[in-house]
C-alpha cells in the first residue's frame, strides 16, 4: 500500500510542478502582474522568474530522480524541496488573503482570485510532497512499465487535473470577482 500512496503522491506533485511551469511559460506576464497586484514582494518580475525557475528545476530534477535507481534518495530531496516551496505558496496565499485585497492568484493563465481554495490547494500539495518525500524509497520508477505504474500515472494525472481546477471550480462570483470565462471544450480561458 505504501508503494501506491508514495508513487501517486510523488507523481502528482511532479506533474503539478511541470504543468505549473507550462502554464506560467504560456503566459509569462500573468504571475508578475499578480505579484505586483499583491503588493507584497519588492521586485515582482524577478520573484516571478525565480518561482518559475524553481518549479522547473524541481520538476526536471524529479523526472531525473524517477529515472535513477538510487533507492529514492534524490527523489526524497526533490520532494522535500517541493514541499517547502508549496508550503511557502500556502503561507504567502494566507498572507495575501489577510490583506483583504481582491487580487488574482497568478497561479495559471486563468485569472483566478486569491481565495482559500488556492491556499488549500497549495497546502494539500505541500502535504502530498512531504508524504512522497518520506516514502520516496517506495516510489515506482518510470522505467518499470507495468500495470501498477499505469494505475499510478492515471491516478496522478487525475489528481493533478482536479487540483488544478479546484480554485476555478469553487469560485463564487462577486462584483469584485466576476465569473471565470470558459472557452472551447469547457477549458477556462
């Protein structure tokens, strides 16, 4: 059972990091614009670049770790770093929410307001990364292509998609935060 839990946790976090990098790179100014609106960090563009680079480096290092046969040591370090980054996101989100400003979260191409759901998603992912880190020796490597890995990959993709859409799905429109526009195929845009 620990193999399934550890593997789904690790793959969910790594896939989420890689999707986040893709989202940020598809609309590079969104994160910097959101950080500027938060009025918390001194150099929003520089912080946005560091955040995107950190996500990308952790995601890439995680993929490399899944390809290695080192008993999960590198993967454990990568997931511990991801847990720290995601916990920082949760704490930052709580701080921004405490200011009472109606601002976007900057976490994707879609303008989603900073809400408790954004914070909950970051905290959930931080906990998931911590579980993956602690159980990293039990994570199935990528090169072990079998039915068990297929189940893990399907579960991780499902959890990643659900967590990505959580803040949008739970958004309650107000005059400050109108409904999120939905484009073709039901994709927010």
